[in-house]
């Protein structure tokens, strides 16, 4: 099978077709604008119906199917910004262990805060790209070490850890297991994703 530079992994459910279609259509649109995008970027999805397997097991199946030198996940009800894939590839070409960025966090449709996913900032950052945050707001900007399932991680590092076979906290335990393995970072100082939390939503599995 052909190796790829980046694998984008999406867990979904049949009843989430509308949000999934919105995300996958935007991913495919961006991939089509990148020279050799089909060869560089794998988009792998799993729509196993609710209750058949845990979200952690589903993420592991996708990770095992990934062909990329880097792998990352996106949740099916989130939305990428228009330059998401272009900037993620820029990071992958750096050869760093992890490609981090910022995301806007919404609760019940209302913007709450901007989360900066990074390992080394503000001190000792290996790289900070030329792209600056589009909506920098010191009052609403928070640094976190986590949510690394949303970041592009070198395949050889991701292969050393698994998601727990559970419906909750599987992303947190994966992130915590990755932290001691990460030595270098390419940080894209740009908001690349909108993450939506619906307090009334049924859990993913």
C-alpha cells in the first residue's frame, strides 16, 4: 500500500451524517487544492454503529489502518478552518515529533475560549510558524498540554501507545501517554479548528 505523509482519522456514527458530511466535504475540498493531495493525505473514517465498540477501540482501529508518516484525528462534529490541511502539511515536512496549533472551543453554540495545544511554548519552542492567531485574545486564550489526538503525531510515536477501550477519557489517556515520548514540536500559531461541545448531546458511542 502507498505510504502517505498525513493520515486524518475520523470516528463517526450513522446518525451524525450531516455534521460528518460537512467535515468530510471540506477536507476533500482542501485536499483537492493541494498538488498531489491524494497521494499525500489519507482520509480514513469509521462509522461503526453506536454501542458495537467503544470510542477508544474505534480510534485504535483507525490508527491501525493509517498509512501516514503522521497521524491525527478530528471529531465528526468539529469543523476545520480553510487552510487546515495546507498548514498541517507544512508542519509534517518539518520532521518534528508533533504538530500543534490552536482551536476555538464552543459550548452549546457559544464561543468560550481559544485553546493552545503545545508542549514547549512559551519557552523553548522549536518552531513558531509565520502564521499568527486570527483571533488572539489574552482573556480567552488558554495553554493546554493535551488533546494530542487532534494533533499530527509521528507514526512511530503513536504506535507506542493505544487508546483505552472505553467511551470516556480515551483521548486524555492517549495524550498523557504521548507526552514523555515527544521531544520536538512544530507549533502553528494559528487557529485551525472549531471544537463544538453540546451539553445535551448523546455521547459518541
